C-alpha cells in the first residue's frame, strides 16, 4: 500500500492507533472540542487506540488524563485571546512519537497545532478536519490570515484526506484552496440522540433564551444581550466561555439586564442536554460557522431556534420546522421580536436519525481505512489483522 507521498506504509497487525490533534479539548466547551470528543469516544468503543494531543494555556488541567478510553496529553501554549495555541512542547512530543500512529487526525485550520503537524512524518497518513471559517472578526487577524493562507497552501499537501463538516465549509475551502477537491469529503457532525431524548427537564426562569458556544466577538452574543433589554420578562442562559466574556458582562450592566443573565462556563454533557430540552428558544447569531454544533443539538432536542441567515444555517431553516432566520444586519429590536415569537412556539419534533454519532464515526473510520488502503467488507473479516471488526484489506498482500 502506498502512502500519500508514495512511501510504503504497512497495515497494522494490532489495534489501530490514531492521534487526534486539537487546540482545546474537554472540559472546554465548543464545537471543535465536542467534535473531537465524540469521534474519539466512538473510535475507542470500536477498539481503536485514541490519543488526544491538545493544549492547556491555563496550566490548571492534568498534563496526562484518561477520559472514556482515550489518553489525553495537554501541553502549555501561547494563546493570546484564546487564539493561535502555539505549543512548542506539543509539536516536539508529537515529532518524536508520530510514527507510533497509523493515522494522525488534525483539527482546526485556524489554530497552529493542526497545520504545523502536517509537516511532520510525511510517511504517516494524515487527515485534516479544518472547521474552516475563511476569515476572522478581527481586521488585524484577517491581515495575518493572508500570510497564513500562503503557508497553508504549502502544508495542505501533507493531508491525505480533508474532512469538511458541511457543504458550505467545503465550498469555501475549495474557493480558497483550489485543487483539493479530490481529497475532500463532507461528513457532518453527529448528535447524541439518546442522550438528548432522555435528558430530564430542569427549572429555568421562563421565558428562557439559551446561547451555547465560545464567547467570541464573531458569535454576536452582544446582539442577544442588547435584544434582552427589549424582552423584560426573558432570561438569558449563556453556556460557554471565551475572550469576549468580560465585554459581554460590562454590556449587560450597561443595558440593565445583568440580573437576567445566567452564565455557565463549563458543563457536563448531561447538564447541557437538559438546557437544550428545557429552554424556550435557542439563539445563535454567529457571523460565520463551519457547522454549528450547538444548533444541530438544539434541533435534535426539539427547541425552537433563532439563527443568523448565513450559508451554513440556511439548510436547517429549509429542512426543519421551528427555525427563524434573521438577517446578519438585523437590529436588536428585530432580534427581540424573533426571539419573543419563537419562545411561544413550543417544542418541535424532528428526525435526525441519520446524524447519530455511531454513523458519523463509522464514516470517519471509512476515511482512515481509505488512507491506509483497506475497505469495508462485512462478510470477510481478517482474523488477527488488528483492523477494527468488519474490515479487511483491499490489497491481497495485506489480507
């Protein structure tokens, strides 16, 4: 079997070993963090050895941790305003042990660990899930992104496959990096359907507005806070943390709504699902997203939603009931009106069975097997091959 650079890469005669590279990981809350966690859980349940390499700029979390069958290694990092996540320690450690893995899966184009690891150990197949936005809310960062894209064009050949989480992300990536089409696949994020279905209701101050995600300026949470001033009986529940936290809290004081805002920096899955199931409306007014994990989880939980009218959210509005799209230029009064109307809608029934994490993880594993030169065959399992159950080699010399 030939690797992406023409080097022969033998298939493993043991459990598959996968390294997941991500700037942040659980217990941090965010779409990328959740994606990596759920993919890792699904792979570990299939007998794959999963090691997570991540950073901890705070220095407060354990350096080495065991979470649900995964080994998590955290490294100090330089991350001003929760960006870049440059970690020399992570890169040095990975450079030493990269060849211990059969596949390296890097996440988040916009953070340095993922892109820099594409330069390492070129003979080891690498998969990149970019979670690509294409731009930033900061004019200064947008200037930096111009030079970063030039470097990225040189690094991207190190990715054997690129997994986008939405068609909108794939289209944006193809426009900015022509020539990657043949290596690109679209695999959406999944949903913990059973966990959401069985989550208990919790007492919230009603009418309740829920916003889940990192507190970044491009998320437009400040517009939700301003809208709350026009909704005197509503309470806002913020789940997440980030560099925009303090400006948001100052704004809440200035607009006189601080007593109606309840903030939760980090919550466990069960509590998050309870919020989704109990809130009267879920709001996401982000200016750009590659997928919107919190949105699809809220959809699965049956919550009404108010979403910004951006490319990645438009298909949701056209597919599911109980979703209101508002213009990216909407005023705080228009947002308040949309929130008020959707709060009175009640729960919605939607079918997202095609987005179970079991199915999504299987599709990610398909990509791994593809870059390793093996394929699915439920009727022909290679005993003792070390491949996950239900797989065989496509190449007879490896079977």
